[in-house]
């Protein structure tokens, strides 16, 4: 059985890097804590090459700048399982670009194993390997780490190269490897930074607000975003979604008005209440800067259009030998239909990019054109809803 290296020395880490730089591919996982902070805190970094593992201890090694060539764009192909959180954790140590990443969870989804198959189940189903998960909820910042924790961490990359090879063989057999590679190139990257001025539009009840109330919600969510980053605390520790909506709706003017706000943290009300009231007052009064409100959602009968699109996509998925839920996601469908309603079918099709576009664009265009009358009706409804507020 391969043995792992527990790396706690900066000099030894630097000396060991050539081995991992030449890994083909490099298996990566991370253990981190993100309970009371905005930013995840790295507790352990696991590297594997199919012959052994190295566990890098960021608590013992306070400067991990030497990892940038390995983790960055110039480094080897990296394989991960469910990579999104790991990419966010590792980006600060990679000069902001992690290079080529292949995610075995994405490959298994394309093979019909489910959209979010966990690593433990993936090993059991594909390789008939059982690994424990008894240390998954450990405190990865506490020291010393136990043998149980270290063994658990090493297992998270020990079998990943073999899983990757098995997934690759199955994808190639179904002629899906090129689409897997393209999907990973689109998905396996750190999301763009959130625009604090636009985040308010993602609030589920923003469409219920007037222009003035929308301006207040915008200002409050901008404040929450910047303050959560500055204080390094979760957004919900400052203001929860229900509190944000109720404050934007009721426009409190004095501290006693906070008593009727649901889920408002009393500590935040005491410490930040005066600033929050000032933000509300300023946003409510600045009518020349009020944003365009969010349009009402599509009516219930729009479900018939979504069903028609789903049926059409099933035929495309069958031709590709790919599960429908990989090809056609609910969020993508909603974005395309809303764009068709608010602007045009041509603009909706322009939302498509990457490998899906040539397969699905003609089918989407046909379905949307067949529902042009409904699109026009919903467009008028949404425009009227914005004008009325």
C-alpha cells in the first residue's frame, strides 16, 4: 500500500515539488473550514500521483507561495471530484488561475450516474472500493491532526487517479470524452466575482418591490456584501434574506422599527443599526438613482413551454448518449426563456455558448418560434409590471 508524506516544512515542501510537477495527472483535494467566515480557511491540501500522496499542512507552513507553479496554469492536468469548492479554496495559492482541471463527478454525470455522485459512492460503484468517511466533519484547523484524520485525507486522493482512468475509458467508449473535456473547461473554474451593485436582483422576492424599495434592497445588499468580506463573516451573520426584504419593504426610519423585522440579529441591530438606517434613508431619497425594478416571474402556464423544450432536448440527449439533466439544466432553460421574453429569440440563442450550442440551438429556436405569441404576451406582462412600480 502506498504511504503518504505529511509535509510540515517549507523547505522540504519546496524540494518535493518536482515530483508533483511531473504527475500525469495530479490528483488534488482539500480540507477546509467555512463555518464562521466569509472566506474558506485551508486546513490541509492533499496531492496524489497514483504512487503516493503528500499532505501539505498550511498551519505549519505559513507561506505556500511555492505552490503557485504547481497549482497554477503552468502546472500539470489536475483531477478532482466535485471541484467547485476546492477551486475556490486553492485559487489564492495558484496566482488566480488553476489551469486545466478534469472533474470525475462531471464525467460520472455524463455516464448517467447522477449529477452529484459523492466520491465515496463513486469509488464503491466504479472501482468496488470502500473508504470510510468518519473524519469528514473534523476540525481541520486544530493541531495536532490525528492519524485517523491524516489517513482519511490521504484516501481522498489515493484512488482518484484510478477512478479518473475508469471514467475516461467509459467516456471514450461512448464517444463523450471530447464533450467531457469541453464541459470541464467551462465549469471547472472559479466563478466571476460578484458585483455588489447587482447582487440584489438575485433576491427571490426582489420582484415584489417598487423602484424605491428596490433601491433600498440594492443598497442593503451592497452593504452586506462589502461588510461580510471586510469582516470575513458569512453574509447571513449580518442580514438574512427575509430581514433584507422586510427592511426594503417597510423602510424603517428609527431603531424601534427594527422590532418588527423577522430574523434580524439583535447584535447587528445594536452595532450597525444606525448605519443601516442611514443607508435606507439615503437610498429611499435618491430617486434619480433608483434602479429599474425586477420584472414579475413568468406565469404558471409557462410551464408548458418548459415542458416542450425539455421534450425536445430529450431527443438531442438520446442522440448524444447523454443524460438529459447534463445537457439541459433548469437554470439554463430559465435564462434562455426569460431572454426570449424580455428581448428576442435571437438574443436568447446568443446566451448559449460552448459545446452545447451547435447541438441545442436549432431545437430551441424551433420550440421558441412555435411559442412566439406566448412570448409576446409574457413580455407585455413583465414590462407593464415594471412600469406600474
